[in-house]
C-alpha cells in the first residue's frame, strides 16, 4: 500500500468522523468493491485500500497515532512526542543519511523475519488478503408498472441477476407507489461471505405512460370533456378513476382549462393522506350539427352579448 495515502480521503470521510460514521461508510464501500461481488479489474485494489484505511481508522489508538504522525505513524517509536517529531521532520536540511531525522536510527527488518510467511499471513496464497465475513452487496432493479398496477399494488414476480446467477423472487408492491419510489426488500440482495448477512434489494418504481392518466407524485390528472351547455349551465359528470367510476360537479360558467378536484381520489397512501384527482376541463363542440342544433346555436349567437376575447 502507498504509505502517503490519506486514509480519510480513501473512505471519503471528514477527519472529525465518528467511529459509527467510519464503520457505516466502510460497510457500504466494502459491499461495492468486494472482489467476490465486483468483477472490475480495479475493484480488488480499491477494496484493499478501503480495508487498510478502515483497519487504521477503526482502532482508536492507531487512529490517534495516524492523526499525530501521518504517514510515519507506523515507524515512529511509541514514546515520541508528536511536536518533537514534527519539528524533526520539518528540518529537511538537517536530516542525516537516508533521510532519518537527527537522534533516530534506521531500523531494517532482517534476520529472523520470514517475509514470505508474513505476506502469506496477510494476503493468502494468491495475494488476496483474508478479510473475514463481508455482508452481501445491496442490489437495485427497476420495475415498470401501469398506473392501475401502482394504484392497486399486489404481488409480482421479478428476475434478479447477481454473482450467484439468475433468480426469481415474488415481491409485494404496496398500493399507491409513485414514479421513482424505492422499495427496500431486506435480505434479498447479494449473498454475504463467511456467514455474513445478505444485502438488501431495492426496487425502483417506473410508471409506464398512460393514455388517460397523468401522474404527478400522489396526484392524478385526467381530461374531462364537456359539452358547451354542460360547461355553461353546470352539471354532474361521470369521471374515470383507477379506483372505479366517480362523479364530479361542474359549476355553471366553467371554461376550458379549469381544474376540478376530487379529494382523495388520487393514488392511495396506506400510511397517510391519499392524493387527489384533478379533472381538467376541455369543452368540446359537435363536429357536425343537425339543422335543429344549427338554428339553436344561431339563435344563441343573436341573443348573447358574451365576448370571450374582451376578457369579461
């Protein structure tokens, strides 16, 4: 490992990070880069960097020495004062042979130390360190639903790929899921090693485009077609919802573009307030008129002084 590497930067934590924060970040990174899960050629090197950083920063005494002496923490004698060491290290012009600060001796490992045995203990036969039990990696998969399926919820079968191969699992979709919502399935992710717990599986919901409904969060929008006389006189008009037929009251004098709300008829919410359904008014006229209809519209045009372009 590179002795000058900043272990805090390797883990991506502040120097003031708590032990719990360091452990939480390490677990997440270890799941991502473990060589048994991540087949990227660079993953094993990255995993070893992460593990070395965690080995140092998770031990309070080792972390204290690392904070005090930086990359030199492993070779500084136990009884050295940090300020004394810092002054000696800064005295670049006064260094002795080999760059050793005055008053210290270079120590070389030799003699009874079996280097091959040492590396065997640390890295195993193939140069891979034995890291112990590692929790399984979290996995993520998208699931596409129609608006009706998202509204009702229910059971779905999914095919999930992972290092252990392809597997099918049955999942429960809660009613009222929305586009982009993440559903956590505990213990359904990648398998752990060494008896460790499996990771979690996250379902990311995607709603398929719908010819009738537009979904915005928990709210639904639907076009409400009205005749000119329904819009002018007011009416009670049926409207489709994913939960069945509904009725909306159209106030007299309603114009195109007006939104009429049906409270609580949007997407359901098992733990809170459901969304609303908004019926957006669109006034329609007949493509062809009967003779009688034409006379009525002509009569209306003669007796009415309404001018929609005047802004009144």
